[in-house]
């Protein structure tokens, strides 16, 4: 029973690090955001002051396009 709980705990902790950022701001549906690749984000957005972002992060993994707003 203890082994099952340990495995379950590891799976839960791993899944939490791999999933999308739940509180990441969404990209508004504007022409500049529609055809982006991750590298394009750094042309407009400066990450120098952000401790939780690296320059090689995949921005589009967490910051999804929101349509209809």
C-alpha cells in the first residue's frame, strides 16, 4: 500500500510540472498573436525582470490564444 501511495505521489508531482500553467495570462486574439512562434514573443515582451521565465522557454506552451474576447 505504501509503494502505491509513493508512486501515486510521484506521478501527481510530475504531472503538475508538465501541465499548462493554469494562471498564465492568455494571449488576446489580435493579428500579432495569431501566427506566432515562440521566438517571436521576445521581440515585444522583455523577460529580463521575470524570475520565473527563461529566454529559451516555450511561451506558447502556457500562453494560449483566447478567441472571442
